[in-house]
């Protein structure tokens, strides 16, 4: 495994800190909880898409692209970060937003990430109804740009392909370095999983380094079989892209618990509201309502149920999304 062989541009404030959460750990009375601050990757407030975009945008530039195209939900952190990456590199950026979340508030439609999308100079090419084939819509938009002489580069939703996942292979390497420096044995890595690139990169990276660090994904959208299959496929594609033998990894290394999705993607749950509030009031950590809040809700519940135990060291990867809180103002800060 030799990541310097792949084109990469620097976008993030890396490495991100690995911090202990003393108050949440004491409050829950279970394992020691550490947090990997990938909400602090910089790039227009940061989040997990920064690491992926370092490889994706470098690939776009290497291919001579002039415009980035991507898609996401209306409060997409990925869209906001892609627009920010385009601003930094002088590329144009067109995004398609899917109205994936029903019963959304006015804040959801216009504040938070959407406000920043505009401020950062992105073009919201269209808002598509829920259920639109977004991959197809991006291809249509790219075709239109090509017919006008443009050179578009399509980044899949969430930046999750074998190129983007390299960002989280790099994060696995970074985490193992930090764990060694401070003599911290990592028993479990826990994080929210959506378009699968974060989990696939971490699983591939830990496996390629033969580190035996288990990764526990907590789903925010798809049912478990589909989520695990998406991650598993991308683990294999990522190892293949790196030229690492697939024999280092097994299907059972991919675990995605989807018990904390609730009614659906982006729809608040009581457990998410509790988790976001608890993290804020215990250790002043600002999670997000769509991803890290549900991820933390899962971690809290699994600690209370004794799945993660006293004496273990857990690293929760804070994948960002804090800006999305503004899109959910009516449910917080009462
Ligand atoms: C995109 C996102 C995730 C999910 O990461 P994937 O790589 O898409 O699985 C988690 N948290 C936040 C805040 C995100 O924006």
C-alpha cells in the first residue's frame, strides 16, 4: 500500500486531532470514548468529504476537466464541500439536489448547507424530486456541457468510488499512526455510514495494514443487507485500485447496523436528538442531525446495552455535517 502513487491535492487541515471525550465517557460509564475530529478537516467548515475530494479533484484535474458535477440531498455536506473544492482549484461546479427528505422545513430548504452552496459560488443546476435517478441526471447534465465544449467530471454521490475511498484508506493510516504515538490500543472504530466510501476506505485501509481494527458502521439510509453489500463491493474495488490482494479482507469485516435510521434518511429520531444534545452538553461536540447524530445515537445505545464494554477503547469518527444543524433549527435549542 503506497498512497503517494495516486494524484492528490491538499484541501484539508490534516491530520485531524484524535481527542478523548472525558465527560461523555463518564456519563455513559462504559468504554473510553475517543473522537477522530474529521469535522475539523477545514475546507468551508470541513467534514469527511474533504479527504475524498483530495483524490477526486486531483483525478479531475489530471483528466483536464473544467467543471465538477455532483449530486446529493438538499442539505448535502458533500455538495457544499465539492463546491468549496472547486472554488479553491478554480474549477466550475454544478450540483443537482434531490428533494429526498419529506416534510422538510423552510430552514431545511434554504439554510445551512444550501446557503453555503450559494455563498461558495456553486451553481444549483436543478432540484430533483425524491426518487430521481441521480446518476442518470448527472450524466445528462455532463452530456449537455460536453455538447457546449465543456469538460465535465462526474463525482458520484458522497464521493464514494474507489478513488474517493482512498481518502479513508489514508485516514486509517493516520489513525494507526496516532494510536501508536500515544500508545492507544484501538478496539473499535465506529462511524455513520451512508454512500459507503468512508467505511469502505477504513475497512480496506485497516485490512491492507493487517491491523485487525474492527470498523462498525451505523447506517443512515439503506437497509442492512444493501448497505453492507454497497460497502463490501467498494472495499474490493478500492483494494483492487490500490493493487492490494483481496485475500486480506473478508465479507464479515463489513458490519453496518441499520437499527438507528428511524423513519428514513434525514428524518429526525428521538435518539438522534438525545445524542446531539448530549454530545453538545457533555463535551461541546457539535454533531449533525442526518449522519453523526444517528451514528452517535447508535454508539450510545450499544454502550447502554453492553455491546461495547468498560475497558475497551472506542474511536468515534466525527464525519462532520455540523452546518446541517441550521437546517433543523425547529427541533433543537428549545
Ligand atoms: C457523507 C457523510 C457521511 C457518510 O459518509 P459516506 O462515506 O457517504 O458513507 C457521514 N457523515 C457526514 C456528516 C456526511 O456528510
